[in-house]
C-alpha cells in the first residue's frame, strides 16, 4: 500500500481539487471506474450534489487542459 505515486511538476500550479483527482488517477494506474459519488467517497468527501458538481467541473477542466481524456 505504500507504493510511490508519480507526481509531475506541471501538476503543482493546479487547483487542489484537480491535483487530488490526478493523484487518485495516478494511484489507480491511470484510470478510475465509477461515478462522481464513488470519487467523492474515495476522496473522503460526502457525495452531495455540490461536491459532485465541483468534481465534475474539475474533471472537465483537466480534460480541457489535456491532463486527462
């Protein structure tokens, strides 16, 4: 469980939410199977509508910037 996770210098200026999503994906081997409620639970936040919308916006921002596809 204490395996190293790869972080990239380009991630440092990102918003905290975006950084946590990229770190989660790095830990999961580059992909995640689930919905926004599952991501909330993984990140330790309640799966309320406002948290899911915030995550959705962060994922869309990462996709637009080319960090994820």
